[in-house]
C-alpha cells in the first residue's frame, strides 16, 4: 500500500519507519529537514510539500501538534490533492470538536477518515507497540485497522468520529490523577520512615496497584525501570501531559462534567511546566514533594 505520512516528529518518525518495515511504500513530509533526512534513511520517499506527498496514495497518516494545524493541513493540502476515496488517519491528539469537524469535511469531500490518537511514548512509537483509540465509521475503521496494526500492538474502535480523541483525553486525565496520587503516597511513606522499595512491594500487590506505580514507578531506584532512572529523560514529557490535560479541561467545560480531582491535577502540571520542567517526563512531578 502507498501511504503518505505527514508529521515526522518524535512520534511520527518511528511510526513512519514501522510502516516501511511492514512493507508499505511511504511518502513522508515534515517542515524539518532533519526529520526528512531521517525518514529517508528509514526507507521513506521524502517530499517538500504535503500536497505533493499525498498524490497517488491509498492512505494518509498524520501526526501533528494541534487541532488548528490538523485542520489547516487537511483542508489546504490534502483535500483535492489526495485521490478520491483515500482513507485518512489522524493520529494527533487534538480537541474533539475539531476532530469531528475535519472528519465531516473529509466525508463531504469524498474521503473516509478516522481519528486515531495513541497511547504509548517514543519507545512504543519506535518499537511498533502503540495502542490506537479510533473514532470513525465502521467502513473507515476497517480500512484503517491494518495500517494501524503495522504501527501498534492494539487497535480499538471507540465509536464514531471524535470518539478516539474522547478516549485519549479521558485516559490521560486519569493517568495524571493516579501519577500524582502515586507520587504523594510514595513520598509520604518515605517521610514516615517506610523504605520506598518496601512500600512499592506492598502497594504494587495491594489495593494501591496502578499503572503509574507498577509499570512506570516515579521514584528512581524503586520498582521497575522507568524514566525516573534516567533523570526523567524520554518517556512522556510534562508539556505533552499538560497539553492533554488542557484538552480534557476544555472538554469537561463543554460537556458540563464535574472533574475536581482532574482540575487540580491540571493546575499542578500547569505550575510544574511553568517552572521550566516541560521537557522532563511527567512522572518527575514527584520532585515537587520534598
């Protein structure tokens, strides 16, 4: 299959490379010349414009920073340049309203589209072990599914257009809450004289079990190996977590949802990011609990 890939950042570069490994022909575009050079080294054909990359393809995959850019790229560069009937897979994390709007515009223009945001960081993108939460029609999902499986370990149809984005922001809202709770509990246990490793061994097998503790332990030298053991480098950056939390707070306001714990988590990450920690893994917020 011939696939255009737009957006070759930390996540998109590895995803495009995995499509090549799966036997697809990939047309790659990014504004960064370094990203294009790496994509070329990984077997992609590179283009200087998105409108050129989408010519004569069967599918378009995008991984872009925000909803405004997604809308602009599809309406200005993809619609009308991609062949009629092409399936579009937007793997960006954006607001639900824009995801629905762009999908509707794609349908009106004669295309099929899914929103397919991901769970998993850079290592998962490079290793092809991402989880995709997919919103779109059954027809669009059936066409997108084999493409997504080339980049991930799990592909889940969440519902109609926008459902993938809804699942993503709600999932990461929950993640922020239980990461902060895990950090608070670990530091409190330590201050009360309990060895952190002992606390981990107890709580990770008790009712305190959760992903942030068991699979992504935020304290260095305790539990499983995680970004905490690499000075909080790599993984899922605080700035990206904050982006998702802002989207979640916007969605909560729009839907009239009560999210007091998540609102507090968003506020804590706002302060932590503003203090210059946006590039560190989101689990590094444990450093605020002295």
